C-alpha cells in the first residue's frame, strides 16, 4: 500500500463527521472529521502505486477551491480522478446541506 499526506490552508470550520463511498473495486471511501486547525490534512491510502503526482493534483485543485478545515482520510481501491472528485464533492454536499460549515 502506498500512503500520501498533503496539507492545505483552510478557513472554514465544520463540526460534523462525514463518511461517503465504499472501498471496493474501482471505488474509494472518504472520511472527513472536523479539526480546530487552520488547515486541511489529507491522508490517502491506495494499493495502486505510481500515481502520486495525479493524487497531488486532484486533491490540491479540490482543496484550493474548497477550504474546509478538516482531517480527510481517503481509502482507495483503484478509483479514477473523476471518482475521487465526485466523492469529495459528495462529502462537502452532505456537510453543506446540513449547514455544518462555519465561515
């Protein structure tokens, strides 16, 4: 398994744990938990090696646009970049629909 960790600045706080997706063929799960830090920490675990630059580009682009302060864990089983982005958007949608993001 390959493990990567990235950190991005963030200003918006959340106060709810979110879990979307499942670890299965071609998919991934995302777990997001609140933090009091002024950054987002993203930890990715994947069995597919050699895509570090792709992972960095996808999560950097996403968290540059969405600056939610959180601890994000991504457990991957071969998801494409499009699926990664979709799952991240689903997680933020769950948070936003429940009004759990604070500016």
